[in-house]
C-alpha cells in the first residue's frame, strides 16, 4: 500500500521541502562538533529520562474519524501539528530514534497487516498499555507521528477496505485502533532490519526506540549481574567521586543501576540482552552525527544500517543482533554493566595470539606490505591506537589494508596457480622478501616453483591454526568489515573505546567491541578491578581524552526534517 505515500498530494506544502541532494544541517553539524572530542566538564544535571506526565485523554489527531476527508489537507495539518508540538514529553529524546523528515514520515515501506494480525495487535496493545507498561497510549500515538504520517496510514487502510470488502480491517476507536497498530508496524519496518520485528506490537524494544524508557512493566532486560553489582558497590565505597559519577550518569544511585537497562534499535538492530542507558545515550549521539553527513542525511535506521553494511546476508545462521549486556557472566568485562556492545559479532572477531601474529606477518611478507615490527599483533594494534599522528579514520584504513592482505593471503591456500603468479610478480620486481636464499640462487623458474610449494604449505598451516583463534568463524573471511564512518562515529563522536586498538598492548584486537571506559565512571570501574583479568584503562591516544563525555542533547525536532531525494558471548573485554 505504499502508493498512498506520495500520490494525489497536490498542495502548497510540497514546495516546502528542498529538491536535490540533501545537505547536512550546518547548525546540527556545528553543535555536534562542539561536543567532540568530549573534553568539557562533567555534566551537573543527572542523565535521567523525563518523567511521564499524568495520563491524558486521546488527542483529537488526524487519524480519528473526524479527520478531514481530503488526504492532502490531513497530511498538511498533521505536519503542522508535529512541528508545533514535537516529541511527547513522556519520552527521553536522547534515547529515541531521531524523528524522520516529512517525506520519510509519508512512506509506508511494507504492506499493511492483514485483518487478523491487525486485530491481534490491537488486543495485545490494549492489554499492555497503559496497564502493564504504565505508558499512556495517547502519548505513544503522539510520538509515532514523528515517524509515520497517521493520515496516510488511515487512507491506506480505507483503500484496502474498499478493495477487499469481504475482509475489511476494522478501524476501531482511538487511541488504540487499526491506525495505531499499523503506524507501529510501519515504524518498525523503518527501524528494524529484521522483518520479524515488524509485527505492530508496541513492546519493549519499540517503546525504547520511541523514547519511552521509563515504562515499568514490559521489561526483560533489567536483569542484575551480581558480579558487576558488587564491583559497582565496591567502587562507590572505595573510589573518590564514584557515587557522584553514578548519579551524574544515571540520575540515581548505584543500587538502581540495573533499573536503567534499555533495548532500543541502533542502526536497524536491537540488542540481544539490552544495554545500559548510559551506553544508549552515546550510541544515539553517534547516530545523530552520522545523519549530519550528506551521504546519510534523512535516512531511517534501516537505510542507515544498510548503508553501513549492518544487514547480514540472508543465509547467515548466526543471530546478527548487537551483543550487549551479559547478566550471567562473572568476568570483569564492561559487558556485565551493560556498558559495552559488540557490533557485527560474527564477522569482526577478537584476534590475538601467536597464530594470528604469524599469519599477519606472513601475509605482509608474501604480499609486500610493511612488516609487522611489534612483538605481537596486540602490541602492533596498541601502537596504532596510541599514535598521536593517526586519526581514527587513518587507523581504520590501515587495518582495512591489513585485512585485505590477510584475506588474500589465506585465499591462496586453494589457488596454487594464483600463488605462483604472485611470486612471479615479486621476482620480476626484485622484491626478495618472499624468497629464501636458496630459491633465489636456483633461478626464476625453479625458485618461483620452490617458493610456491613452501608458501602453499605455510598458508595452509596458518589457516588450520587460526580456526580455534577465530572461534567458529572462517579466517579467510578476514577480521574487519566495520564501516569506516561507523567506527569514526563511535570512537570520535560517541567517545567509545574501540577494542581493536584502545585496550592495551596485550588485549587490543577486539574488532567488534566498543565500550564506555572513556570517562570518569568508566575509568573508576576499570581501576576497581584488583585481581583476575584486569581491564586496561583506555589507551592514551584516544581522541576524547582527557575529558569525559557529557550527555549529548537531542537536536530540536524541527531541525531533523532534512530529506534525501534518493535512497542512497563469550568474548570478554
């Protein structure tokens, strides 16, 4: 039913949106750049979500039966209402998905729920809200208007009913009616890459994505990790400033820490077991920065996730959701606090150990890259992270080149002809690093053949040895496929520690991992550990040092109406 998104809308408001390629909002860019690197003073106001206002009656919104019959007038009036009122005061705008621009609100990317699914969604939603969640459904409906045009949804349902008189969708009575659950359905389709998440049910993750983080009943991620709870208690009792840091970050006490777990969508994916609100703030700051870039302006979370290669292949058997909180772990990992996330877990392993170091060195030797001159791969990666002359973008580019060599090297284990061609090129260029002295002395034909036989065995041995290091992953797939812009957003703009280069000379190499050890509270938690596998304080070359990051304010909702005319658990650290 997406044809109702833009057809037959002939009214002056269509001229209000600029044509051509969307540009980043200079005001938004300046505001975000002013926040980073986060070196300002620690915020004095607690980072607590806005308290929900008293329950309100259903608004006389434009999806009601009293809405104007003319669709264009309804759409225009709804736009004016959203721009005048903005997000619901019951939400935390710093956690909510950034509101969409006008044209993105018009779009309906998936077909309508059928009559039975719509009715089922209405029934469940009426049971959940406000009874279980404590959230007024009128506020949910109001918030949905920042992402879905309710008048367009109603028109689509009415058109469906005209075309299918034998199976009409009952409109029902606001606030929880057919338009409500279909608006939820379309919001989910714009925010979740997994189509199974688009079911029209305003559950835990959907509410968090809308910003309703104070809802009380639909909570599955508020699980206490007892090891982390005890560490936090110890930090408050022994570390100066720890209690204040907890209050500054959460607005509560350390005993309330696990009451602030949330599970919103981030770039099209939710989290397997949620994350802490503190991390959610930072991730959303990264997302907002990405949306200021011209190539991503106006994108929905699913569009941005695809652009950043977060959509896993359809035949992948592993769960592609982000890995967050570990409520049952007894390690010293930042995951146990909900303060760490692993992104693209299955394709960005934690690489370390002698086997990986040897394979990385061998790939550089065979393919002519700069040698690995550190004691091991972790030391090499740590050196990148602490080099003051290297930006995050340059570090990522260096690792991407190493990853390409690593992939190409291991691929040669099944390509002996290509291996001989590579060695012949090295011989012609008189680049002798790939040859042993006896091979050089034998002449080109025999030397290349002997080197090819030797290298083939070396590559096959390296691949075999790496299977355990890569934990059920295929080593030849490489070790890094996170998008460069995503890493810059997370490390530079959200001030997260990147496990690839920021966790010390013995542990660096955790490509998938980002956490909040940058900042006062993170530093306190790291230094509280006195035994076992002690987490490494963030490397001194991190772009956000020395200051901790404040909570980034959400942009004014009226400045988000920027459109683009083409769509462009077991690891510890």
